[in-house]
């Protein structure tokens, strides 16, 4: 079984999409879930949002290419805008990142130094 990574996908609906959804709401969660599955991903959660983003999606994908393909596929539809995909890391990965970052910081020479 391959390891899946978590991704946060956020974005907004186009004005035309809002108009269409008001006329025929449908089940956006089911549509997005299918798109995740099309690239071997699984959707953990889908939320509508208000403010800067119209939706927030938490999903697992087998790799960055699959996550990117999902986002590009959605964005290319023209129904969405400002689609952003953020790879999430575990607290253990975050700690490893900080430890390696400490090594880089110790050896980095600032410009003009």
C-alpha cells in the first residue's frame, strides 16, 4: 500500500458558477470526490467557506503529481479561480524540517557578509 500525503485545496467559484449553482445546486461534494478519485486520491473533508475562499478541501493524494493534476484539472474548467494546493506535513516532518533547517542556518552566509 502506498503512502498518501495530505493536501489542502482552496479557491473560489466564478460568478457563472455561482449563478449555475443557485439555479441547480447539485452535490458539489460528490463531484469533487469523484475528481479526487480520478487521480487515485481520497477526499477527507469538503467545506463551503466565506471570506477569501469559497471552498476548502482536505484530501489525500499518492504524490505531488496527482495533487497537481487534480488542481490543474479543476482550475482548467473555468468554473473556479485562485485554486491553491498546499501540501501538509505531519508534526514529525515539521520537526525534521526544523532540525535540517538549523544545519542550513548555521552554514549560510548572508549577502554582503
